[in-house]
């Protein structure tokens, strides 16, 4: 997939595309100050990061979801989902410089009024239920589920891009977790998958990770 193909696949109004262009320019500039993404990936930023985040929206979150994105980092997928869909978004990031970057990024994308950016570890976030939970390159699946279970209900939609290790990570948690788990192919990497889940809960007597 070329970068032009990735931009076209977004199928968004010109104003939204201009905002994304401004965000990409800011990301590229800021990446010289802090390591937000790998330098080589900037050459394919539209396919590797923008469309890779946007593709999560095809799995149908509620019309105006309360969305929790863990370990948002450079804004993927949380900020991209926010600019492409309605709802309210809570982004959690433990590093101050990245939180500063995300705040400016939200302004450039025009989503500051419905985006909350929390500085700190997930363990410190106040417990409440969300409609959608996402995380990209944040933690191994077992740890991720253990950290985020308290933010979910049986109706919460989990959207977890897990790259090429998705199946092995999912197989590894089968003895401890139950729910409606499925693997969906990534549009941006033929070898990668996204874990899509609902009704996620620990099995009775399921072992806890340390």
C-alpha cells in the first residue's frame, strides 16, 4: 500500500485531511525532540500509523462512545479515532513530554473539547466504565486485560491491534480469560491482526499475572 493509497482509503472531508496533514507535520518535527515513533516509520506514516489507527473504526463502536485509549504514546490510535468519529475520548499516557505532545496534537486535530489526556499510569486512573477500550503496542495481552478489566462491562468493545503475535497472545490467555474474542486481519499489514472482543472477564479461578 502506497502513502497515496492510505490517504485515499481514509475517505474523509478535505478539512479533516488538512488537520491530519498538520498533525503529521507536527509529529515529524517533534520526533526530532522525543522518540515518538521510529524514524523509518515516518516514511510510511499514513499507512503505518494513521490508517492503521483509523481501521479500528470499522468494527462499529457505539455512535458516540466513551472511549479509553491506554498508553496512547504518539496519539495512535486514540487521537486518530477522535478526529474521525464522534464521542468522548480519554487518553492515558505516563510520560510528560508525550502528554504535552498529545495536548498540542488534539488542538491541531480540533478535538480538544472532547478529549481528556491523563498523565500517569493506568493503575492510577479512576475506575469507571467505557464503551470502547483500545491499546496499541502498550502491554502483553494478559497484562493489558488485567489492568483494564475494571474499565469494562459485558458490552464494552475491546479493540487491540496486536501485530503478528496476535494469535499466540490470544492462545496464551485462554486458560485465564473468557469472552467473545476474535481475530480480524489488518488492512495495513497482511501478517498482522486485531483482537476484537466483548464480554471480557477473568475465568473463575483464573490465575493472575505477576
